[in-house]
C-alpha cells in the first residue's frame, strides 16, 4: 500500500492549541462500523455507550516533564526533549538521550545552562536527530525536572520558549488516572476522562482495567517509507497485570482507550485469550491487520500518514475513516492531542 493513500488536508485552524475548558466537554464523534453512520455527541455522554459485560481498558502511563529550555554558551535559547535515560557505556550519571531544537550548529562538547545552576554537556551524537546529554544538577535530577521541566507537548502545539512553563499544560497534558511514570507523550484519548466519568462507567456495570505502555517519541515520528509495509515501529515497554487480563478475558466487549491500549492488548492476545505480560512491543497495526481482542476504540483525531491514523484505518476501514475525517473537518472538530475524540463502535 502506498502511504499517500492515507493522506488528508486539514485546515491549520482546526489543530487544537488548548484543551477544552472542561475535560469531558470535548466533542465526540461516534462512528458505527456496521452502518457507516456518524453522530455528534459530547464526551460527557461516553458512559451511555457502556454497560454490563463491557471492559474499558486504559493506559495508566504517566508523562514526565520531559521538555527543558536552556541557553547555549552563545546566549541563544535551546529546547531539549528528554527521551530516555542512557544505560550504555558511559560512567557519568544523569545521561539522557534527547532531541534538541534548534539543532543547527549543535556539536559534541557543547555546553548549555538551565535554571537553578543546572548544566548539560553534549557527549555523543546517536543519530541524525538524537544526542546524548550529561546533566549536572544541584538538586536530585527527578526533583529538578519536577520543578523546572515542561509538558512535552508535540511541535504542532505552539508555546513560546521565552515564556515561563505552563502549569495548565502540566495538568491537562496528563490523564486523571496516570500512575506509572515513563512516557514522553500523553495517551491523548484518555485526556477527556474525569473522575466522575470513570465513576459513571462503573455505575453502568462496566469494568475498568489498566495497562501500561510507556509512549516513546518514535510513536509520533513521521513514516518516511513510501510503502506502508516498509515502516518499522520503535520499541516501547508495556505491562499488563493478572487482574487486567482476567477482566479482559471475562468481558463480552472490550473498549480500548487510545491506540496505545490497543497495541498492548493486541500484543498479548492469542488463542487462549489475554495473558499477563511485561516486556516490549514493536507491534505495527495497519490495514489488513486482524484484530483479536479490541471490539471498540476511543481515539483522538490523528495526523495524516501517521502510524496512528493507519491503526484506526485498520480498525474501521480506510474508506470509512477518510469519510469520517472529512465529516469531522466539515463540522469543525478540533484535531490532535488537545482536540476532540472519536468513538468507533
């Protein structure tokens, strides 16, 4: 399949720059696969679609404040997105793999400074876009991030580097049920939930089961291969516990919240049902994939030609999804991380 077949045009003004005033007041587009019908609702209506025998599966990974703003020795601002702790051949502590922006004229050995006397030095280039940075901080590094780190918003959400960090972003770019620290991006389909909406799901007789998948930056990298089948996903760590496996196996219908929960469930699904597991997955879902355990999917609107858009096209069919996205654009739905959502039944 050609990647170009999964493109669409989106007016820039429909890319949400801020979340809805209240989490559960996002708009929700309901798509019925059997009939091809669309309905416009509000996310606060979501619990109405669940009942006894349903299991709602959430990704409880917690985003860490992975974005830092510093100054180069020249005085210019530089933005750093921390990806993961480096555990390789270096003896230094607090060495991280990171992305830098702007990356022009960045060289090994370059130093930069941050708040509270924190310093960093570039020790190695890992790839065209990824670097190793060694940090020196007065505070324990985790405390430093909690105090000065910013929400790792994707590049299409515009924030000025020379402004103080947004406490609102730190709160809203995080699900209310986030528990296990480890993601560099939010599982955005879960951003619409409130404690009340989760209580209403359970009051209708549905069960709620957490999985953990720590989202890496690779999930959001553009697909560069011309052929869909030639793309390779980055490895991401996941865990699914015994209680979650039991609830999923007992359910008549499984509703996955987001593409990350979907990938965890499909990574461990087999002829004998869902099994508890902890490991890593590179599962790449694109049209032609046969889903084994996910029956319904709550998801946000995704970038064209992305692995996330390919997954929803695999779940609902490319033609139906392209028609649904046209409908969403015509009806001025808000797109991407801070945008509205879609429930595919």
